[in-house]
C-alpha cells in the first residue's frame, strides 16, 4: 500500500483541521518505523526540492547581462524583483519555490509529524531513536535557515529583542496563532534540537547514504550555528570534532586527464568524478536553471557569475597553466547556452557535488569546517594578538589552497600574512572563492555587518539601472510573505 502524508499547511501557522488524517484508502497513517521513514524522506528531507534557488541573486556573486529575444526579456523582467531586493518578490515571481517561508515550514511540519508518531509505530528502538535524531537535526537546520532569512543577524543589535520566526514544535495543528519568537529564542531551540539530535545519532549510529543526516552532518551544522553566534570556542570545538573524524580535502590536480574537457573560451568542466571525499551531506540534487535563460537557439546568458567573484581567483589565460583550478572545474565558463544547456556560470561536476550529478549539488563539505576553524583563529588573533592563532589560521587556509591549485605545473607558495585585518580580508575572500553558490554568501554578508552592495540591472544595453543596498540596509532581512500575514494576524512584518 502506498503511504502518503497529507499536510494541511497554513502559511501563517494557524490550524484548521487534523494534520495527519485518513482521507482515502490510499492515504493512511504510518504504523511501522519503516513507514515513518517514508514520511521522513518525502516530507522532511529536502532531497530533490529546489531550496532557496534565488539566494545567489541577492548577492554580489551574480551579474546581469541583459536580454536578447522576447523570451529572455520576460525571464529577466521577472527576475528583476529578486535581483533588486524588491519587497514584492514573492508575489511578483511566478514560482512558489522561492517562498522559503512556505517551503521550510512545510518541512518542519514533516519533522514534527515524524517526532509525534515515533511512539505510535512499531519497530526496533535504536532505529526509532536514530530517526528521531535525524528529525531533530533537520528541524534545527530549517529553523536556522528561516531565522537567517527573516530575522536580523544574531550579531546585530540585541538578539533577545530582535524578532525571529515563530517556533512550532508539535505535530498537532491547533486554532492558535503563533507569534514570532526572538532571534535568541530561535537560536536556543536550534542549539537544543541539534545537540539532542546529534546525541541520538551518535548513540544509535546507522550507516546510510550521504543524502541522510549523520551525526557528522549535525556537528558540522552546529559549528556553523556557533560561528554565526560568534561563540568562537564552541564553533572551534565542533569544527575539530568533524575534522578529527573526516579531515579529507579533494586535490583538484589529482583528477584524471580525461576528466578535463575543453569547452571553449578558456573553459573546462570536470566530468565523471565520483563523490568527493570531503562531502559530509548532500541535501539537494537539482537546480532550476530554466529560470535564468529562456528560448531556443544560442543566446548570451541572462545572468552569470559576477566579474567581482571571478577576479578573486588566481587564474591564467594559458589553458595548460591554470593556477587556481576551481573556476575551471566548477563553472561552465561560457557566455552562451542553448535551450537545454546551462545558462549561467554555476557550480558543476566534482568536488562541490555528488556522484554523476549533472550540476553541482548543495551540501556540507569538510572544507567549510577548515574555514570555520580558520575564522575562529583569526578572530582570536585580532582580539589577543597571539601570533600562534595567526599561524594556525594560515595552516588551514594554505592547506585548502594547496588542494585547489594546479600543483602539477605551478610551484605553489604558501601565503604568509602578518596584518590581522588583511588576514581577515584574505580569509573572507577565500571563503567566498570556496563556498560560492552553496548558500553561504548572503548569510555571510549579513553577519559581516550587512555592507553596501550594488547590482546593475538592464534588459537592453544602454538602459542600465544601479540598485544599491546601503550598509545596514533592512532589505538584508526578507519580508514575510503577504500570504502568511493574511493567515496569521499575530505576525509582525519586518521593518523597512
């Protein structure tokens, strides 16, 4: 019998009926832990969902190239609302996939259902406890993403006063309307969920695929959470816990020669590489590329990787003498596309993704933990002046770079930066080079103080429009979708 979870989701978090009910012979309650795992996979895991596919358009990693042809014109005009940080982007953009409020609360309800049904189904206790751990870690992860989209950064102002997002922690849907919890309250729940989930996963560890939550993935998430909270000691502790168990980095220069395929205009793609050793968790395998192009034939891309980002890579125009291999292995470095071809410069095969993925997947990789650790060392160096912290940070940063450079043809030289501010700037650039298009940049910009940021938008050349986020601009915090506000009168909209 096919098990289907029936979700009655109201975007404002108000209830009108039972959350899980039998409405036909094919829609039944789970009775075993295996049934509940099916619910978990379908309703709690991201899997093939297109999650936050718009985030890169909010950052300085993307640029607009204008449109050619009517189909491209309609696409670029629709994307204007995202690219300009428009308050009406949810309403103007013709895709529910960018409504992160809806997507993540739907997934949270899936987690809550699994947690609520664990004591009602049969099965081995260790399997139940492992499933509970997965659900708790995922719920903490989704709340972490929500509060960083719709709340002010934890390190901005007073998190005890700043509004975050509503916390809904039960399976049952009631008639109550939920108000927004503070940023600090949401972070406290995230920490609680992750700690409890990691403990359960450690104590009931079951070998599963990289698409499922492991205790290592939970610890990596917790390192990121503490980094955002500027709890440097805890961020360092959990980075070390992950790296002690999984220190691997992928050496790009070790790829087989036939893995490189020339694609024109100094461009390479990396093909037929199995899962990278540094992948900890893969949580999305698809991206909605069709939104960025439009039309058959061959046209310049509507949007592509920004010059600002590409200029950060140490590259060479000589195709046989590349220095930093990342842009050549992870981006299609072509300005053109056909109806079935990638229309933007985006992460591609190899170390950013998983086995046989057509395009780079999202996920968590060990390199993030090296970067988290390096940032902690730099922050401690800036605060104390202890040169040991500077040296430790450079060990991690140079280790990353050695694995990304073409050491076959180039004599790699370690960086040795003495000045604390210059070292921190170098670190931020390295983090951007390494983690671009993995949903870090927008959140990093927020916790770096929400700096001034400009986009140049145009449909036709000669009609460029410069749109600017000023330093500390409140548009760094997204507005709650109007549909959620209409359903819940207790929700307070973010300020503008």
